[in-house]
C-alpha cells in the first residue's frame, strides 16, 4: 500500500524536473524549444489521430455507422491539427504570438469589466482589478508595437511560468516525502494552476475520451463509471460533502459548471434572470439555487444531457460546522426570487411547463429548487470568469479545508476539475473518491416537474434552446407592442 502511495510524489518529482528544464531552455535557447515542442507535440497528436482513424476502420462492422463516423472524423481532425503543429517551424510561430497577445488583451478586458462591476456593487478591494487592467493593457500594447516583443514576451512568460510551476511540483514532492507528523504542521496552501487555456476544456476532453472508449471497448468504459478510490482511500462510507463539475457536449456546456452538495442539499450559483443578462450571457444578476440532491442531479444528466464528475470529501465535525456556517452566512445575504414561470402559474393555475421557456424557469420547475438573489457583495452580480459558480463553491471549500485551498486566478470549472484531481491524488487530502453521474449511473432516479409539460419533447428542450426561445418571445412581444 505504501509503495502505491509513493507514485504521486514520484510523478511530482519527474514532471517538476522536466518542466523546469523546459523553462530554462525557453529562456536560453529561445525559439529553438518551440521547434522541438512542435515536432514532439505534432507527432503525438498525429499518431493519436491515426490511431482513432484506424480504430474506426477496423471496428466499422461491430459499431454503428454514426459512432464509426464520429471517431473517424475526430481522428482526421487530430491528424490535421498535428500536421499544422509539425509545420509551424516552417511557416513560422507568428500564430502562437498572435494568440498569446490576444490572450493578454482578453485578460485586460476581464479585469476592467470586473472592476466596473465591483465599483457598481461597492465591493471592497476593487482597485486591484484596475491595477491589473493597466498592467495587461500596457503589456499588450508593447507586444503589438515593439518589434520582436511578441516573440520575446511569449518566451519569457512561458519560461518563467514553467520554472515556477516546476518549482511548485518539486515542493509538492518534498512535502509528500516528509514524515506525517511534520506534514500535519505545515500549511500547504500555495499552489499554481496550469494555464487557463489548457485547463478550461479538460472535463470536456475527458468525457469525449471516455465516450470513445465506450464505443471501442464497452467493458473498459463501464469500469470508469464505478466510484474511483485512490490506493489508501478506499471506503464504503458516503461522502460528507460533494463538489460537482458538470460538462456537456454542446454549446456553453463544454465549459462546464460547478456546484456543491452538503447534507443532501445542492448549493449552486449562476445567472438565470434573462432580463438582467448582458455581454452574451457573461454578466447578470447573481442567483443562488438551493435544491434536493437526487432530483437536481437526475434532472441535469437527463434533460441537458450532461455528465457530472463528483468529488467526495471526508470532513471532521469541526469542518462540517464551518461548512454549515458558511452556507448559512451566504443565505443571510439573499432574498427570494421567483422565475417567470412561477409568476405565470400564480396568475394562470392551469398553465403548462412550456408557458415560459427560459432555463431558470425550467430548473425551478423540474428540480423543485428555490431561487434567491443577492442583496450585496461580490456575488450580487454574476461574471462568468470571476464571480462565478466556482468562486462560490471554492469559498465554501476554503472554510472547511483551509490547508487545501485553490489558486485565486481566473476560476473555471475545468481549472477546478484539475485542482480536485490533484487533491484526489494526495494521500492526506480530504478528497477520497470520484464518481461520474450520467443517465446510466442514475437510472431509476426520479424528478417530477412542479407543472407538467404538454409533450416529452418540450420537457427535453436544452438550455440553449430554452433561452433562445425565451429571448425570441420577448422580442416578438416588444415588436408587437411597438406596432400597436
């Protein structure tokens, strides 16, 4: 058992040394490391694509045409991407520098929007966002207008990041090798995330890979649906708390969602009032959703459909009290809010579930959850990349597990997924299991709409379709009013 537990620190040691070496090489060898990375990375992606194409061809007689086609075109896409990466040394690395520069300006935009929201809601500490905006905007301008700055800036940032990230990996290796008595006295709080661009789609890629396994090797895929316990953490006891990462195959679902379950109650945060939404759905009134675990999960995995990766926490009594207090403190800052369907039903008792199409109404109807808006504070206004679902969940986790807190950068469900996987691998962390919820693993679970729908098709309408119809109905009413 002890040998198995030492695999994680060994991985930290090897990856730390390799990443530091890559960072030093980037600072000293400049563009040469990009050529090496292009050849290695392009070859790996191309070979992976060839493997998928070959699998689709060899198994075309034992799998459906649709499944074979999906795998074949996925492999073909990988081959094209791999070929492009392989030829980057020939065509030049300008595309990488352009993407990096655009990323800098996107960060500047995020900071100024965050500052304006905090200023409007009178949130303390907002000057930090303004300072970061000025830093990113100046850096971006230099990247554009100073000759050669794009290449130098990218290599320096990449090199320094790799050295720091590798250093954190080595510190984790040292921490894991210390005796347990010493580890318990060290507050191992500081962490460094992988780049947001890489971590954001991690749950989506994991789901797609598992789906391909389900087609090509159903028995192996079925094993992944069983609750996973790392060596040394096996137990049949139910988790005291769950942090759930949602991921879908289409639209905004690919970026995921995050919520928390404690004592059979789901706590979720988002923006579901279409009348307040702006910036393509990225900004709106923050809404707290409180519902029952079974009906909430069952609704999401059947009606969206999506998968939920749930990470189980083992908490002490003191930690449980801290979670209860944090949730109670959050609830003290909110007031009840009724989605549009609720108001329609009060006025028209015989109304059907599709009387109002917006997703907030559908959630309220199908999960039986209660909805609340915030009176003040950071969560009063939802902003997809800062004051979002992950921020709310991480705030609760921090209160319970102060020695395993996540990084405070751009919090995304994908980044938090990576962080939870990190905790799952650590021997002494409170995360002891991972379970996948989908239509297969929740078979037999029930959810019952408060108000029935006219047809099963209308009940199954997706989030994107629901909000699109709701917006169209609103526009039609406005245009009809103007004509009158």
